[in-house]
C-alpha cells in the first residue's frame, strides 16, 4: 500500500479503536489516546508492513486488552 494511502486510513482505524477503548474501560478520550499511543499494539499498528491494520476494530481491541492484562500480544495466525 502506498504511504499516502496508509497515512490516510490509520487515523480512522485509531479513532474507531479509541472509541472502543473509551467505552470498554470507561475512560476519557484523552486517556484512551494516551493508552493506545503508548502501547506495543500501536507500535505494530503504525507500521504498514506488519499488516496489523488489516484486523477489525474488535480484534484490535482484543489485542489491546491482551496487552493490558499480560503485557504481551499474541497475534492471530494469518
């Protein structure tokens, strides 16, 4: 995928995920943004070549929760 195209879709993916984090953890948008941007998941999400951005928002939330609980992410087989 071209860098410009990826740069255009990443904010939409993050926005959806942040909304789910807010609802799940009952925290503010600012807190959710901070949690996401400081996570290992975001480290992988922002790298187009990892293809983590292909996952659904629900799957990304599960991976985020997994990292919150275990400080580890186990990505599904692709």
